[in-house]
């Protein structure tokens, strides 16, 4: 093909070159072509996975067609763009989402039906990429959806982990982990770009020399080198553009001269190759608690180094100068995981592209923006100086230099010695470490938190000295979720009912849901609303049956807590409440409790002792209750194993009550809270993270609030918190807690939950005992309202109607306006 600047349209217009159609007939033709020519299969021997793959390839062609169009448009407009750097992504299954975004769901369903195939069956075949731990990774994927839909020129970079988040099984009530082999059957959605590949160096030392003009030259002499190769997955927006998710895979460089080796060296070379490929082998399964592992730092540097080289390549490809990098690109750091990028960009500009320090620093700090996702001290990344010296000696020098200039700058302000040492990039109390949040803050032009409350706390606590120094640098962007995946794709019944009432404008403007409010008093509408919910509950009950073997009556109140298992999220507070109901039934003979199914799901970090024990506690309570004929008509306790985006898409639509019960001040935002409310569940929650804003939007009368506020938590702790006192003064709570050590619950192994019991009675760092009564009281209120199904339905409709703010489209628009200064380019 000659490349004299012709648009792709030109080639498609040529006779004989197929255009890619979207009609049922087009889909049928491509589907068969894929089956025959790409897979070499005929229908009689084809497996379900063959059919799935043929369909996925059919759809992928159309998605790439959109992508090349988008690329052309971006290039034509020479637009400013966003590069999103995230160590984690959780895109979920692609097929259903792409069908929605191409608006060919029905055409595809009909096309397949003509081959006696069922679309829903094929959708189940897809294995999702579990390339993230939880909220942070899923948020990145929601943002990809909105960036594409809104037509924001952008590219997302990350790591192509060969094994994603571990698969969770429950054996004998305990979490058991196994490897997630998501690539085993191949991955239809990605394409390898062998020509987009970069070298990444590690270790060694630096050499400083001066040239004849006395100019300093610094050379990094590494002791190993690996190669990162790009794998591209197109992420399609609704009715519009597509962007690329570019994930790097580590490979050995091809620079060994094998012929020169004797056999022993050959094996050493192979071993070295295998070692280098380890870098992208597996996702670290820890959220919110980081152990300073060398391999993790290698992963971070590896993907940052490849991504920055790629960004520079793209910039220079357009014939631009590096001095203008920040005018054409902004790079968003998704937490500190990619924050070594600040030092790496400096290295590339100074050592590789020979820029002067002042200029390079100006470009660097005008390019990056940093999003903080946590205030938990144990989750703030700190890398030992010694580790950096061994792995990235040049970066350590650069960080020292950045720090020394920064300290000089702040000395000119009115900061005390104590403040200065608090702000330093290097923490030298004990083993010296680099504070990555400080590096990211100093090296960025904007820093944001992920909810109003969290952004406020960030400025008042974790980064307060920086906020004093640079108040204009700090801002908030409240998280959002893609309502296309989490309502249109995963809840077609509710989406259909909404569209029937208000049209489909909500798909691109979620604020349109507001007009649903005018139907709250329409009895017929409420009935349909409840019918839809019941259908979704039946579907969830079927999933529960399939994955746990348990049956629940879909008419029950389905009360759900799904999220990573963590003490601060307080799954065990919910367990204490369930035990209180159990005792009410068993001992007090009281039974005005509405039939309820408590559903939990979520993974515990494999090394997190308490979290794993909390899972065992949930399943033990489940065993007790589900097998007790006196109780199990009223209560059921289910732990759904292996929570994933795919499973989540069944859970949110089927929930009545959403549990958002973290201790105030600990959950940066939460995004599950938004997904539940968007699907018509009511929330019981604390004033934490985005709960605060959800409550503001839906109205306090439509939200079940309990617990201390952030300020009250701080005061309570300051005044001296004594959980034992609460325990001894609350008869019912005491009974529940003591039950943790009972023969009945522990089947004789009475020490089983001793650690949880002791922790709650002695420290209770997340104030479960403090908030217990308030939670139980609010649950009473939930039950009262649940019994009035019309009232519940009204509240549910009002919740959905007021979810407009929580669309990730709004979040991305906020990023564009408040931070990136990037404009949409629509294809
Ligand atoms: O990020 C979460 C927060 O806990 C949530 O409150 C918030 O809604 C989301 C999105 O902003 N944080 C994470 O999910 N963090 C991680 O997954 C993680 C992963 C690796 C290392 C540290 C944290």
C-alpha cells in the first residue's frame, strides 16, 4: 500500500475491498469466515469456545475499524492527549460490552440464532483479564470506557501479567488460592506489536565524566537488560471512538551471541531469559498493604520505562520537539505505582536527550498529574534506598538531586525544620526509604483524591505540608463508574424499563435518569420496577446455586457486601449483626426479622492473616445458620467464591441492600457503592468516601446512615478508646462476641476465632464495637421499610434517578477540565 496520506476510507472504497458491515447478514458472513479461515473449523466439530472466538474475532474487526478512524482523527487534529499509567486494569469481559457499544446486540443475537447458537451462552465463554486487585484497577477500566466514549485522545499503559489475580476457592471454609491462567485458551482481543518494543536496564552503576567544555556526562552502565513488547487491546466507546490499552510483556533481549557460548553458557543464557520474563509473570495480590519486594519495583519500573519511551516516540514521530512534550501529552499516575516515572522522565530527558536540568524539570513537572487512592499508612509506597541503589542507581541519584533542590526551595518558605524533614522525599528515620507519594507530588502539576471527603483529608493529613506550599496543586475528582457496563450491559431488564420510560439518552448522559423521579408515584411503573428486580434476584439466586450449591428464595431481602476483604471495610461488623439475628431467633424466640440472604464475596490478600480468618468466620456462620432448620427459613449466609467483574455483573442487579460500612475516613471513595445504587439497591453506610456524596445526591431520607463521622472517630481515638468497656456494658453485644469462642460456632475448635475476638476487645482499630449499636439500630429501620414494599420501591427509584453524578463520563470530564486541559475529538 502506498502511504501518501490517504485516509482508510479511501482504501475501503476500492472495489473488492470489503467494508465491515453491522447488519445481521454481515455478522453471519464474518462469523462463518472466522470459523473457517481463522480457526479452520466446521460447525459440526466446533466447540463452544470456537464459536465464541469466531464471534469475538468478528466483533474485533469492527472495533479495530473504529480505532483506525479514531487514530486518524486524533492525528489530523494534532490534539493534546492523555497517557494513563496504571499498574492494574480490570476490564471485565469485552464481548458483551463491545456489542453494546457497536449497537449490534440484537443483530448478533439473531445472526447466531440462525445457526442455532445462543448469544448468552457464548458470552459465558469469555475469560476475563484479572489484571488488578480491586477498585483501583476497575476504576482505570471505567475511565478507559469514558475516555473512548467521549472521544478524548488517549492511550492507557500497563503490564500484561501472564497470571492475573489468583483464583479463589473455598475449601472447608478457608480461602485457597490457585493460579489464574487467563491466557490459556488464547486472547482474541489483543494484538502483538513486535515492532513496538523497548529496552529496559537494571542494576550496575553510573559513571560521571566531564567533556572538554567541562560539561558533566553521566552514563548508566547496567548489569542487565530486558525488552518490553507491546500488546494492544482496543477499548471501544459507545457509538464512537476506540482507544488502545497497551500492555507490556517482558522478554529477554536477543543480544546473546549463542554461537559463541559453550553448552554451560547456553544454559545460563536460557536461565537469564527465563529470569527476565519473570518480571511480568504475576500480579502482586496485595491491595492496601505493600511489602517492599524487589520484583514489584522491577515491574513498576519496567512498564514505566517502556511507556515513557513509547510516549516520546509518539511525540517525536509527529515531528515535534521534546521541549513541548507537556504541551502535547499529560501523563496521569494512577496512584504511586508508576511514580518512578518522575525520575525516569528526567533520566530520559537529561541523559538520553541531553536536555539541561531546568528545562527537563519544567517539562517533567508540567507533564505528570497524580491520583492518590489511599490514606492508609501501610499502603503508602516507600522503597528502601538500598534497593533503589542496587536496581536503579541512576534514578536514586536523580531522586537525591530532585530532593536537594526541593529542600532548597522550601527553606525559602516559612517551614519549620520538622516540616522540612516530614516533606523530604527521603525518610531517614530507621532504614532510609523513598516516599513515593512525595516524589509524585513534587513531580506533578496536579494532585487529586478520589472523593470530596478523601481529597479533603489528603490536604489536611497525609500531604498537608505540600497543600500549604502549593494549595492550587490540590484538587478533587470524585470517582465514577461506567453506567454502560454496569447498567446497560449487566442489567438489560432495568435498562430496558428505563429506556421505555425516558428514552435512551441516559446512555450518553446519565443525568437524564433524573426524570425517572416523576414516575415514583406511578403505581404501574413501581410494579414493573419491582418485577424487574425480582427477575434479577432470580438470576442472582441461580448464580448462587451454580457456584455454591445453596438455594435461596429470591423473595428474600438480598443484603450484599462484595469487595476486597479488609479489616477497615468491616465485613466482620456485618457478621456480628448476623449473629445477633441468629441469637434473636434461637434464644429470644423473637421472629419479626424479614427473611434475608446475606451475600458476601471478595478476595483476601494471601498473606493477610486477619482477612483470611474473616472469610473463615463468614463461612462458619454460614455453616451454622444454613444447616439449622429453625433459622435457615429466615436467614441464609452465602460466600460467593472468586469475585470478578463477570460475577459482579450478576450481583449488583440482584441486590436489595448495599453494605458500605467501612470506618469513616478509611475508604477513599468506593465504587461498588455507586454500582449498587445505580442498580436500585438501597445503601446502609457510614459517612465515608463517596457514600457522603451519594447520600447528598439521593437525599438523606433515602440512605440508611449509621456510625461515627471521620471527626468523631478522631476525637474518640484521641480521648482514649476502650472497646472492652463497650463490650461489658452492652449485654447483647457481649453475647454475640462471646459466641465467637463457642463450641457451636467453632465446632469444638474454640481458639479458631480467638485472634478476631482479642483484637476486637483489646484494640478494635476500626471501631466495630463503637459503631455496632448504631448499625444494629439502623438495620431495624431497614427492616421496617423493607416490609413496606411500595416505600422501598420508591426509594429505589429515587436512588437510581440521582446517580447521574457517578457516571465515569462526569469524572473524565472533570479530569479534562480541572487537570488535563484536554478537549474531545470525536470521530
Ligand atoms: O481505589 C481503592 C480504594 O480503596 C477505593 O476506596 C477507591 O474507590 C478505589 C478507586 O479509587 N484502592 C485500591 O483498589 N487499591 C488497590 O487495589 C491497590 C493495589 C495495589 C497496591 C495498593 C493498592
